[in-house]
């Protein structure tokens, strides 16, 4: 008999800042157009955090909603993890800030940084730790304020990103045929120059000597730099491979998949992955049109949306995937545990 617990998602939450910026508005800032952004990326608008809103603020809103949804309080948690690439501070972790905002203390908190793959990476990490018996209930949040690390004069990047947070409550429980299955994770750091943001010290680090000089802002952080079309080609290729791999390690076939919940970078990348899976587009959860790329928040935000609007049904097979700077990419598979 299997003595390891199965890990279930018991609740979901999401938060998007109030301010919505349309493509039309962006076209007054940089030389772009609604037509270009929609046709190249599928994005129509994005949410932007207010000047006084930090990643921990967005994360705390999403956390509260996920806890309510799971019918528990923060005092019931054994750990709290935030996947983010835009932490409030270099240290302490954003997770520890969220913990104190939830007015609890004692249990471990940490951040995980795998850029847009942060949530997928963290889900795999936590599933392993929880199966090994370390924690029973964990709050996992993907939260980002990407607007703070964008160059608002670079039309190649500023049109693509947005801010937001999504959260899930994970719980170790019985094997009832549902819950998290095996994940696959990958990284190839040789691609780092295609997609990155630096802080001031990196200007002097020997491993970045071939990188172009960058403007560093007063906070010591450079804006996102991306060679978009090169990233695009590798993303399509690696995501095509990783969805096959995660099906293989879990022993499932293409026709078994009920929902693809992809990282929301670009509708053309999403469609290419759905095509690889021979999955009709209506079985894919899409938020990129309204949220743009919210990095580590995009997968849990999409999951939360589909859970709340009733698309996800208990027992259905979900495939989550993401591709990010690094490059770091991966996929999770699960059977939806909720009624
Ligand atoms: N408006 C108008 N024109 C633009 C804009 C813009 N916003 N941005 C670029 N262009 C121009 C370029 O300058 C170029 O002009 P040129 O031909 O005169 O040189 C032309 O449009 C085509 O540019 P490409 O970069 O080749 O356009 P492409 O079709 O590749 O689309 C995009 C660009 C949307 C960035 C796409 O490549 C993409 O989505 N890449 C992947 C992004 C991604 O997945 N990132 C990973 C996750 S993010 C993370 O981890 C933080």
C-alpha cells in the first residue's frame, strides 16, 4: 500500500490591480498600435499596480481569497511560499511579508525565483516536500509587479507584461484518484542573455562580461531585456517537448487531457502548444488577452479563473506548463480535486 499522502488543491484565489491599461493607451507612450500588439501577442490590455502597491499587497489579496475558498485560516498553514521575480525587497522574502500581513508567525516562508516558471517550479517542489511528510497545508502564491522592472520606452517589452497574483492552498490527504501527479522541470542557463533583468552588482560580475551595458535605475535594477523572436522560437520548441514528457512520465495520452493551463506569454505560443497536444482551443484556459504576461502569477490566475467560472470539474486531468528566462521551463499534471 502507498504510505505517501496525495497532494490536493483545496482552494484558489486571485487578484488583479484596479488600473487597466489598454493597448490604445500604450500607443501614446511608445511607437506601437493596438493592431500590432493584438496580432503579435493576443494582448488587449493589462492590469498595473498602483504606485503604492507592492508584490506583497497583491499576494496578500490573492492569499486571503484562496484561504477563504479552502475554508481555512492562515493559522491552519504549515508553510507559505511566494513565486516571484519582483520581490518587495532583496531580503527578507516576500513570503515572510505576506505571513506577517496575514497576522500569523512561526511556520517557514520562502520565495522561489524561476521567473515565469516560478509557480510551476514551486508546485513541483512543494509536492515533493509534502509527500515526504514535511507539511500538511501550504499556501502557494505566484505574485508579480512586472510594471516595476519594465523600460516604458522599450516597445519590444513594455507592451507584453502586466501585474497580478494567484494563489492555491495545497493539502496532503488521501489518495482518492485526484490530486497532483508527477512534474517535470528543466533549465538551460546558457540562454540567459536572451531574457534578463539585472541589479547593479551584475554590471561587474565576470559571467555577464559579454552582455550589453545597461541603464541601472536609482534602485539599482535594470529593466527587462529580451530578444523576443529568439525567445519565441525556443519557447515553442521546449514547451512542445515538455508537454509530451509530462504525459509520458504520468502514463497519460493526449486525448486524456481535459484542460491545458499554460503560462500566458503570447497567444501564438499557447496555440502552438495546444496544437502539439491536438487539443481544441476551447480546452485551453486563456487570460493573456486581458492580463498580458504576469510571469509567475499567470498560471495560478488562469487556474483560479477556470475554477471559479465552473469550467474545472472534479476528476478532470489538467496540464500546467510554463517557459521563462533562464531558460527555465516545466510542466505539472493533476486531477482536479474539487467538486
Ligand atoms: N509595436 C510595433 N512594432 C514592434 C513592437 C511593438 N510593440 N515591438 C517590436 N516591434 C517591431 C520590431 O522592431 C520589428 O521591426 P523590424 O522588422 O523593423 O526590425 C518587428 O516589430 C518584428 O519584431 P519581432 O520581435 O520579430 O516580432 P515577433 O513577431 O517575434 O513578436 C514578440 C514579438 C511578441 C515579443 C514575440 O517574439 C514573443 O512573444 N516572444 C516571446 C516572449 C516570451 O515568451 N517570453 C518568455 C516569458 S517572459 C519571462 O520569463 C520574464
